[in-house]
């Protein structure tokens, strides 16, 4: 669906950035974020500008949660300034992706997780260090699922008020991206030491836009959708039948046969349903232009969440680049809306 051009007549006072899950396909939103940040720098004539400075809440799931952590990590010298640019976040995928998703002869994804979490944890520790959730430079909402207490879990900077609700950012980044069958469960501890066994937030909110919208309205009850802008970034959609399943293929699948396809279907359907719900909310109240969803087509890249081959990572960058080129003028208008302030 073609996005409506943002109206100059409506300048929302609250702006939300939401980033989907999708494994290595996080390169797609990462490249788009880097492009938007460069345009913000140009339009504000501020080479030090950070895109996140213009948002009131950043929400992320799985790979989107890792991007959120990177973008909000504070600089050592100035705790109110983001350490990493959006381009730095993209570089992480290209530098570490093939190591994180390195196949192992001993891990087949049936009787064990497909990948060891060692390289992922090593990268998160290197880039996020000892940063705490309460240290992040902007409000955030990062999803995970607590399998012991059987409940959705939201890591929130606002909620990190003491050692019982605060976490190391590298640990929560590991938790939000602990995709079943890909990585083992993350045993996540509060700063006090309370353990929470966590898995990927994509099992219930692969697209966290609705969660973010509820969080914002919960905090400020007087807000209407006229006052809220959501920029929601997907991790790419398939345009071929390469990942579709036929009746003859699926009719005799047992538990093992359904396991991997079910995860893929569940996460894709979750993102699509959330997009439908949020879009309809804004359309039905007359503020459709305040909801912007970017979901580039995967024309060249593989849809798999774990194909981190150099060729596929390059293809993901190319698909993001094609989207940027095709939406050039629209991206400029989106940036204008991002940096505009309500008087």
C-alpha cells in the first residue's frame, strides 16, 4: 500500500519508532535508519545529530530490540548522548552476522538449538558493555517472553527504577533475541540477581508498534492519535513463493515437521496483524498520515532469518537501497515530520 504523504497541517507532539524482529534481516531497517539519520543531519545542519533524539519512545523486538539497544547506548563521556550512530548499528550485522549465525556440525536444530549463543553474547558484551537499562538515553520498550511465569515481558527504561527492575542492556538484548530453535533460552538476571528465563519477544509481538502505542497512551491519557506519530520498520517481506507451503507438503507434517515453519508463519502473521490493527486505528480516526510503515520487498535477498552469508547480507543491503531510491521524496517528507516540533 502506498503511504500517504505526511501532512504539514498535523505535527504530532509524540513520536514513536518501532522496529520489528527478523534476525539477520535487521540489516533492512538498519540501512533505512542510517539513511534517515543522514538526512536529519543535513536538514538540521547538525553533523552530530542522532535520529533517536527526535523520538519519544523507541520500541524493538528481537533484532529490532538489539538495534534499539545500540541506538540508545550512552556515550562514555556524555551520558545524555547516544554513543552509536545508526550506521554503527548496521556495521555490527556485517561484522558479526556470519559468526553469530555460523552453522555447526553438532547443532542441527532438532535435538539442540541451531546456533551457539557464544558469538552473539560476545558481540553484545563488546558493544554494550556494562550499560544498564536505566542508563539508556531515551525511553524504550523492548519485548521478551518469560517462560517460567508465562507472561509477556517488557523491558522499559521508565520501569527500571531500582535493582529489582533494572538489567544490563547486553542481557536484555540477548533475551529479546533468544529465538526458539535458533538460540538457547536466555537466563536473564535483574541487577539484584533475580533470574528470568526469557525467549524472543517475537513469539507474541514481532511487530511491537501496538505495544508502543499502548505504552504511550498509558503514560499520557490525554493524547489522541492526532498527537501521535508512529514510524514502524519491518525487516522485509517476501515477493515469491519460495517460503510458501503447499497442502501436499504440510498435510503430513508432525511436530518436528511443523516446528520451523510454524515459527516463521507465527512471526510473519504477528507483524502483519499488528500492522493491520494500527493502520486501521489511525485510518478510522482520520489521522492515517500519522502512521508510517516501511516494509521493503525482498527481491534479491533470502527471507530466512539466519542466512548471514556475505552474498545474502549484500542482497539485504541492496533491497533496502532499492526501497530508499523508490521512496526518495517520501523519505524527505518523513524526515521533515520527524524533526518538526509542535508549537
